[in-house]
């Protein structure tokens, strides 16, 4: 069994096989590789292949032997899970050094992550590679500098800066799913520092300053005008789904999923300028028909002077503009 795995590994390493493994090479590599490809890709034998791979890896001391090999020789090898562990460690080191242009055999960090996720052990390593892809995007944003005008900020955000927020969310989504996140802890600290101390610390004062510009409120449609623009005169049944903290970058991902759905005839995405303070009950009230909107010192939301902070009061407000309307709580 060791001979089969070593011979198959040699095919991918192009002569870079650890010297101590060479006595295990067989004289019929073509037949061995064909057999091993069938074994590892068989739906019936897949679990057995993983067990055999782990056994041979332990017998060979593969973790240490492969760690001593140049990482570019391992790029296409998928006979041992240890290969992914070596490559993940290399990718983490490159990102910690902020070497975002690092390449292996001409492949960039995102390309390496995508390629390895599709190989044999991808089901076990996909989360780690997705974490690294999103870390790469965040490290790219180090030293971020954006426009000063609110129109420029909004335009650049919608064109691509939203991906920074998306990468941050997805990085932590993957990090929280890792069984042993310790190897990624230094990278998490770097990501947090770049996002919070560099990106947000530079971006938020620009947003706040831009909001004070006389024309700022005309740059994007306002959330408080949502009912008038999208519901009042549609003439057909309209379903409005309100999700807490559903920022633009999340909506953008949902839009892309809907656009790829065969049963979806069409999909369109627009951004709105939310209300301040960014408070859930105030945001929900702003989507309903109203003339005036306010929040008391005790954070009670009033629309047209009436309470609007529970589903019953929101139902009444909706009926004032839409007699057939209904509010539904859905989990």
C-alpha cells in the first residue's frame, strides 16, 4: 500500500519526491496511477481511501517529510491530507507577511485556494481555503484610501468596496467553523487590525463628513421613501422581506444567488441610504407609509405621532396606506 501511494505521489511532485521514499517506487507507475485515481474518485471507496492515506502518511512520517519540500512541488498533489496542511501553513505565512502577490507555479493565492478546494481532500479543507481567500482580500485593503466626497464614497462602495465588508463577514464565518482555529489566530489578529484600525478608522470619518454635505441626501434613494417608490403604486401584490442588519453586501450576495436561479425571471438591486440612528425598529418603521417619523428619548419609535415598535402597531400603519396589507413575523 505504501508503494502505491508513493508512486502516485511521485507523479505529482515531478521528481521532487523525498529521498527516503524512493525505494517504494514501483516499476509500473502508469498502472498504479490509474488504479489510485479510480480508488480516490470512487463514491464507494472514498472513505476507505482516506483511511489508507492516513495510515500510509503516519508510517512514512509524511507531515515532516512534505514540510521540507518546496511548496510549489505540492501544488497538484492530493494523495495525503498533509499536503494541504503544508500549503495552508505556507499561505498563512505569506499573508502574515502581507505578501499578497505571492505565487506558486504562477498561481496567485486565491487561485491556489480555489484549486486545492476542488481536489480530493477539498471537503475537509474547503473552509480553511475560503478563510484564506477572504483574508487575502482584507490584507489587500491595508492602507486603504478612498474619496472624500459623499458621492464618490457611495459610488466606490457600490462598485467594489462592499467586498471588503463581505470578506470580513465571510472570514469570521469560516473562522468560527474551524475545529482548530489556533493556526489562524495570528492571521485573525492581522485581519481585525486592518479592517478596524485601517479601513474603518479611515472610512468612517469620510462617511460622516460626507453626510454633512448639502447634496448628500440626494446621492442615494432614502430608506424613508421606500414605500412611496416601490410599493404604493405597483398595482400588484408586493412582498417586502425585512431582515435585521441586512447590509448592502449581504443583499448583493442574495441578488447574485437570485440572478443565478433558473426560476427567477429577473432580479434587480439598488442601494438606499438608511436612517440614523441605525436602530432596527426605526428602520422597519421607515419602510412603511408615513408622513413623519421620530424617536423619543426612551427609544420609542413614532410614525405620524403613533407608536410603531411592535408588529400590531406596524400592521395599523401599513393598513393606513394599503388596506389589503398584512404584517407577518417569520422565523
